[in-house]
């Protein structure tokens, strides 16, 4: 009776579902990331709304990067060194700009805002450095006119 049970791994089924309906998955992930960050960190935990709203704003780009990496899994000839160089340089520039803006606008500089600022600067560096990713899907998403 039960001879037609599928032996495919669960991750294969999920990636096939994403390939069939990428736009729906993109919107679900975008809204989920954005609202979970805002509701959890700002609403429930009472963290600084300014920083965590900026972090939540990365929901759509991270969702697009995730969906494009599932749809297009081809690898390019890009080296890890170029990604790492872009990541570290962007990390230093974005971190400096973030702290200069906090000082300039007289925002809180206490230890309680450090984790949110680290996450925000890390996300900026990750997104910018992903233009040098080995994955063609992410490269084509972030560098549409340079190829």
C-alpha cells in the first residue's frame, strides 16, 4: 500500500518549492524578516528603534540574495580573496561612518547599542561584498550592469 513513498531529502523538496514560486518566497521572507526584527527587538525587547529599523530594512535584499542563490546555483571564477577584501574594507568604512553619524547626531553611545550597530555594519559589509560572490545568482542580482 505504501510503496510510493518519496525518498528525496527535505532540503531538495524545499529548494524545488522555491524554484517553482520564487516571487512568493521572496515576499514571505522579506516581510517575515522585517516584521520579526521590528516586533521582537523594538516592540518586545525595547531596543533602540533607529538601529533595528535599519537592520530590518535589509529584509528584502537578503531575501532576494537567498532566493537567487537557490534558483541559480552556478559558480563563477571569482576568488575568495576579492570577497574578503571587499568585506573587510566595507566593514571598516561602514563602521566608521556609523559611529561618526552617531556622534554627529548626538545619539546614544552606551554599550547597549553596540550589538545592534555591529549587526548593522556586518549586514552592510556582507551585502556589498556579495557582489564579489562565487555564486552567479547573487552576482547577477547585485551587479546587473557591470557584467
